[in-house]
């Protein structure tokens, strides 16, 4: 389950990274922020949605 969550978050991060690289350089900030959120959620065994984190990051940094 944890490996699947990590894989999903990495896929979302790569997609968002490609989109942001095309538009601006903020993708460099989103990768460590998204991975930190993912790590905290995994340590707490919480239900989490990597896509929600990435959407929040896109809104925050757009």
C-alpha cells in the first residue's frame, strides 16, 4: 500500500513538474514540498491524496 502511494505521488509530481517547467521555474519548489507532505502522511499512516497536495501546491505557487 505504501509503495503504491509513493508511486502515485511520484507520477503526479512528474506530471506537475513537466507542466510547470513549461510555464515557469516553480516546479523546483513543488517536488520537495510534495515529497515532504507524502513522507509525513506515510509516517502517520493517514489516508492521503497526493493529487490534492499537488493541486494545492499549484494553486499556492501559481
